[in-house]
C-alpha cells in the first residue's frame, strides 16, 4: 500500500510543480474586483502546501500527510483558475 501511496503523491507533486512554474496571474495589482494581495496570498498558500508535501514525502516518508498537502495545494490552484485569476493547464489537459 505505501508504494501505491508514494507513487500517487509523486504524481500529484509533479503536476503541481509544473503548474507553479508556468502559472500566470490574470489580475494586476490595481484591479478593484478582487484584491491582488489576496490572490498572491492564496498562491503563496498553494506553494507552501506543495513544499509541505515534498517535505513529508522525502523527509518523513509520511505519504498520507504528503498526499493531503498536495491535494489541498491543487485545490487552491484550481479555485484561482476557476475564478479566472490565474492561467495554467494541468499535464492531463495539454
């Protein structure tokens, strides 16, 4: 079971890592509809959850916590995209 969990976590981590590298903000600091600082804060949280996931996978071998972190990161990124605030595509969409 731990091999399957490890492989799943690695797949999610690679996907989020790709998105974080290519993601483009679709909002500028002066836009009034949504605070730019709030979008940047959510993006920072997504990056931190990604980093936590890598830490739990590599340093702790805690696959379930790692998976939880990376899925949360993915959800935050998707939320920003669904709101039209960032632009990216997941690997499976390319």
